[in-house]
C-alpha cells in the first residue's frame, strides 16, 4: 500500500499566521513572561515570540522592529524599545552596550563573552568564557557583579 500526495498547481499556499492567543509558542511565552513577573500583553508576547523562538539571539531594537514589520505585527518602534528595556530589567535579556549608541540584546543571560564583527555589524558568542582567566579583583568596599568581554573583529584585508 502506497501513500499518494495530491498537488494542486496554482493553489496559493496558506499564509503563516501568528496566533498569540492560542498557539503553543504563545502559551510558552506567556508562562515565561509570568515567571519574570511581567504581564503577558499582546505586544510583549509578540516580541518575546520573535526573541525566543530560535534559541540564543543577539539583536538590536531596530533589527527586531524590522522583523516585526516584515511579519506585519502591529507594533510601534517605541513599543519594541520599551519592551526590550522591560525584558532586560526583568532578567529575560542581557543588555550589551557597544561603542556609540548601539545597544544589543542577548537572550543568553548567563556569563559569556562575545565577538563583534565591525565590518558586518554582527555580535556573536565566543565558544569559551574567558572571564575566569582575567583574575580581576574589586577595589576595597566593592564587589564584581559582572565582567563583559567583547572582542572586536574586522575583515583581514
């Protein structure tokens, strides 16, 4: 017994739709937001779905806004910026400030190091966390709360 597949030529493919109310991803995202003491509004669920659907990511607010626009998500630029700040404040994201005014958001919040490719404006994780090798001591009366290592790269010309 063999299975047959019918292919209809000229039939438009179904457009992907985002179900932020009942979809499985939306349910997982709402749980994640509640665990971070954030109310799962439609905007937060939409933005969190973009951020957390594909594993660890490094994005700027502008990149995320462009993704939302491409998917026709009804989000303003200000909402994206404000929500990313809320997510960083609640510990869902790690905020990484690079030179100038550019801020990147990292979904991997634990201690790790980064490369920044200046020629292609790409931030990505180093394979190894080298912060423990730095042997940094805090000044008297202070404690170290984090160490950010960003190695800047450029094309070899």
